[in-house]
């Protein structure tokens, strides 16, 4: 099985562009076998940190984060992609793109300036005509001068070492000749909690993801203003119909639609997973939440995905480099944390489940690893395979 690999280019990482990963045998539907990078499918110096496939055509769309644009790519050979047309302007630090199920448009989310942008797609899948949606407004603006607080748990059942301090001490002890062999646990990218705006007490819009829901509804997350916003799409662009204020300082990052009708949202800063549901009138609200207990102050949650049967969720945590395993309870309205497992790599930016295997993109370790999943509990075991992969940020199965 193969995966397109979104990654950071030298402006923020070390990749040349979008890579291609081989997991196990080429014709195998699973990903439990040895890993290996096939190579770079296309150069993307603007950092294609997120990529998504067209639902029907052999096209990919990349969020070129450093350039603030969205670029289309066509598959021109088994292992090659070619840019199609000119990049389309989206906004500062565009970090996510999602394609509508009917392929009429895509939606780009911009971390740098908070923009949510609808971009039309023609019959050939070419993007054009970006329309910026209504900007987000701080739901907590009526409380001037108050500090943002996290609602996440701060309790751990074990004493966990300071990996950054340990890395620095080991590097000093190893000296110049061998210091480069110590994992760079003390080198981490800036998060929103560490940004200049956050340090000054400012709350700034940070759009991070768009999720297409059944019935033509769209949900977007804004981790800077703690919002999940709901939209309808029309000829003139996106129309805001409703929004949910998440706990202040939680930082909603990524969401996942569940067949039960619930929307699960992982919060980057407070490291929780919330369950959102709509009432009979279509109004959404938070119905429950589960903290990723055992994570550390300074950790940041990243990706959220479901297991193959939808009964288990996996929430990646950067810093302590773990993954929270959550069981879906009742009719989907509740979650229970069943384990906090080690990923075996550094800075797990993105992960996917393929049958009995969890694949994890270790952004700062410059590698992709695979872990077996227990058939009964769904809990990951120790790393089974790993392969070098420069600055990986997104794993997308090749159709």
C-alpha cells in the first residue's frame, strides 16, 4: 500500500516536496509490512503541509503553507505528480484543505490570518475564484483583561521525564563528535500557545480545519478564538449559520465526523476531545468531553482519527509523543480514555489507521513509523517498522 506524504520544505523542514511512502507490499490492502520512501513525487518548495484528494479525479490539492496558496497536482505516472495551473491565493499559513463531496469546491483554512476560503473547482478539478468567508469574532471578547485558561487535566499517574532537558544534557555529555546522534527533543516548532500574540495576551483567529458533514453542512475549527463554526455553501460563497464556543483557551484543532451523527473535536492546547451534537432544531452544542489524562503541561494535541470499526479514536500528542486511545461509548455521545501509548517517534504530527496498523508521521524525527494495534483493545504496541521521511506532516492513502 502507498501513501502520499505531505511535508515541510526547507523553509520549515527538510523535504523537497510531496513524497511517496510504501507500506508493505504494493498490492496489499494493509500497511503492516516494512516501510520505505519511494521518493519525491513532485517538488513543492512552498511546503505542502496538508494534501487532499479529489473525490473522483486523479488529482491532489496541496496547502502550500509557506506561500499561502493552494496548488492542484495531477498524477502523471505511478510515482509522479505534476502541478496543474497556477497556485490560488488563500491566506497566511494556509494549513488545511478539504474538498466538497460533490467536488464543486474546496475550503482552505489559514492559521496565519484566520481566513476560511471557499475555492471553486471546475469539471476538470481546476481551482479558481477564492472567496473569503466572514471573519471569526472572539466569543469571549466581553471579558477584557482576563487571561485565557486551559480546561485540560493536569494530572499524570506517573513521573514523566523532561525530554527536552534530557536531550540537552545528553548532547552536552556526548560532545561535538556524537551530539548529533541525540534526538532533538529540545527543538520544537512554535505553537499558538507560544506565539508572540499569546505572550502579549492577545487572542487571534487561527482557522485550522474544515470538515464536510452530511446534508451540505460544513464545520470549521478556529483554535485561536476557541470556535467551531457551521456553514452552508452557496453561489456567493460560505454562509455562517451557527457557531459553538469551546472552552476558553482550549484551542480546537481538528474534528472528525462519526457515523453516530456526532462531531468529535480535539483541542490542541487543553488536550481534550469534545463531543458535539445537533438538537432537533439543528443547533449544535457540546454534550461531553474527555481529557487526555497523563499528558504534560506544554504538550499539544495534533490529529484525531478513528479505528477501522469507528469504535475507537486515536488522538496524537506532541511533546510527550504519545497517542490517546479513546473508546466510543453509548450511541456516540461519550468517550472514555482507555490508554495513553507511546508513538515511538518525535512530534507525531499526523497519523492514520489502516486495518490493524497505526502509521505515524514523526515530523521532528524525520521519519514515519508503524505500530501494531491490539485486535481486542485497539491499543498500539511497540514500533514495528520505521523509515526515514523528511519533515512528514500528512499521510494520505493513494487510491
